[in-house]
């Protein structure tokens, strides 16, 4: 029985060595496959990142364009409102100026009449007055 155990141990050792050789032989292909898989994953990741960056640029560009158009329309609206306000203020100032001018003229005419009345009053205009 001792000899059978030795043969079994020898057979186990041989099987272990064969399995180890098979693993050693197959390992480089496994590493190559793993390397290839990693490279493919990296390439896929770069492509996805490139596509995501392009989509983001397009979205930012579109948003920027919409924002510029909105700002432009808003600026045009504010400009029109300021122009309208300027015109209405100018009309109001013209009316105030006309009213002021007519009242000053009216005061001047009234003052001139009163001065004429005072100058020609009987006390001032009489021959023995002054």
C-alpha cells in the first residue's frame, strides 16, 4: 500500500505541474485579453466623453444664442421706452415753456399798463403836479 500512496502522490504532483504549466502558458493570453479589454473600455470612455463634450458645447452655444437674442430684444424695448419718455418729456417742457412765456408776457403787459396809468395819472400828468 505504501507504493500505491507514493504513486498517487507522484501522480498528484505531475497533475499539479501540468496544471501550473497550462496556467503559465495561458496567462499571457489572459493578460493580452485583459489589456485589450481595458484599451477598448478606455477608447469607449474617450468617445463617450468626446460626445458628451460636443453635446454640452452645442447646448451652451444654443443657450448663449437665445440669451443674446433675449438681451437684444430687451435692450431694444428699453431704448424705445426711453425714446418715448424723452419725447413725452419734451412735449411737457414745451407746454410748460409756452405757458410760462404767455404768463410772463401777460404780466409784462399788465405792468406796462399800470406804469402808463401811473405816469399819466392826474397827479403825475397834471401841469402843476410835480
